C-alpha cells in the first residue's frame, strides 16, 4: 500500500504572492521597535473592522485571548459554566478555563458542525443549560456560520451570554448576507 502524503506545512507557498509586502511590514515594525500597539496594529484594526462590517476591532494576541477577555469582561469565572461545541478547537475550551469557568461540551449538528442547527430546540443545548450556565460560545466551523438569528434570542430568553467564535470564518456572511463573522 502506498501512503498518501498530504502537505501540512505549506507556509512558503501560501505567502509567496505577499512575500515582499510581508517583508516590508516586518522591516517597518522592527525598525520602529514597536512590536505592540504601533501603527500597523491600528491599521489592521481599521481594515479588519471594515472587512467585517463592524464599527470597531481590537487586535489581541489570539482568538483564545479574545474569548477569554470577553468572558472576563462579563464577570464569568469560577463556579460558572460556559457551553462550547464538543468538537471545537482546544483554544475555545482553554479560554473558558483560563477565565476560571468550566467548559460544558454540547454536540453539534452533523451536517453543519454548529451548535443549534437545524433547530435550537432539537439539539443538546437545551438540556445543557443549568443555573450555573453563564454563556454559550458557538464556533463558526469550516466557513459555516453559526445560526445567530436562532441562538441569540434563545440565549437571551435563558439569561446567558451569546458569544460567536468566528476564528474559522472571519468576515463570513450567511447566504442572505445578514450574519457577519466576528469573534
């Protein structure tokens, strides 16, 4: 049997088209000595907010940092539970534990890979909510959008914060163009 080799590290090919622009940006950052909070970050935040049709964007170190900051900003921590997709990338779970809360896995729809599809009421999210549940982190998966129009009202009815982790679908929109992907 012949092994099928699937390339894993293809960064050189992926950045080839942008190589000169990336090298110049790196030179600017290194020459200024501003590795954080410099003009490149401000430009990125403005450009990314525009790309996502958002009023603002705040650049942080990672998607995990963004989720953790959201949880902490809402006072979610020890003793609290946060529902997360059972198959989400580990950073989603780690953001919850780093905030001091407990992640609670929720199964996703096998066709869309998102919590709450096709119907919120028909999924495990209903049974997973307890008095300790303070938030639901739903992840846009493989470019597929979380059903925000279904989940946001459901979360509000149940008194839990609704957070979308759009780290795999930046700026994506639903087919009708209404839902935007923001972390």
